[in-house]
């Protein structure tokens, strides 16, 4: 099976309830816009670990110095669609 293209560092991805998990088996219930830091495989091939920042971290007043603010499991279908430009 060919690896799917994932968003690159700096790309924006929007995740909706049910498209992400805070930890394996714990479904996300909120909407987030995430600026990607990195994407990594997980033990579940349907999800990938995403490290990123919220959009507010780019505001001048935020001055976020953390390497990432979000660590989420995100559906690889959502990530591949975002990388292909099919969704934000």
C-alpha cells in the first residue's frame, strides 16, 4: 500500500468533532483549527498523531514558545483530504 500524502509543517487543518481523538479511543468533541508542526504514524492505521498549534498562537500578543500546543490523533482521511486541498 502506498503511503498517503499528509499535511506539511505550517499547513492549516480544521478538525471537527468525531474526526480526532485526544488519546486512543477517546473521541474529540470540539472543532479545532490547527497549524501543523508534524504528523506521525500511530498504532491505528486510521489515525495519525498530529503535533501543532492553534491559530491563536500566531497572534503577536500570544508569543507562544511551546514546541506544540496540540497533540491529537487525527483521521488520516481528514489529513489526506487537507493535504490534497479538498478541505481546510
